[in-house]
């Protein structure tokens, strides 16, 4: 029973960190690296506790769940509520330099 709980918690923590990395933290951060480590740790622990079949089932469930959560989060209104909807209408005046037509390169 402890093995199932440990693998589940590792995968859930990895999933939360992956969502944070993809949607909220720009670039490759500690959350992304830890997410990969927790996924690997969960799969490795499932392999050592349940054997090859258990690890393959755990890997499949983790992959499907991760894809479903990411797609669900992208389709939800959560990102739309957080996004910026204002438009910039001001411009910065810049001097235009004339092109020299008399310069020839010989």
C-alpha cells in the first residue's frame, strides 16, 4: 500500500511542477528539472516495487494523465483570465534620416 502511495505522490508532484514550468515559469527552471527527476523517480520506484509490468503501466498512466491535464488546462478559461487584454495604442516618435542619393561607390 505504501508503494502505490509513494509512486502516486511522486507522479502528482511531477505533474504539478510540469504544469508550473509550462504555463507560469519561463525557460528551463528548477521546477522543470525537478519535474523530470520526480517523473523518473516515480517510474524507477514503480519498476523496483512492481516489476516491469507495473513500471510500464505507471509510465502509460503518467503520460496520459500529463497530456490530459496540459490539454485541459489550455482549454480552460484559467489562462484567459490571467492573460493581458489591453492594446498599446501609443507610438514613440523617431527621427527619419534621409537616404543619401549622391553617394556613389566607385
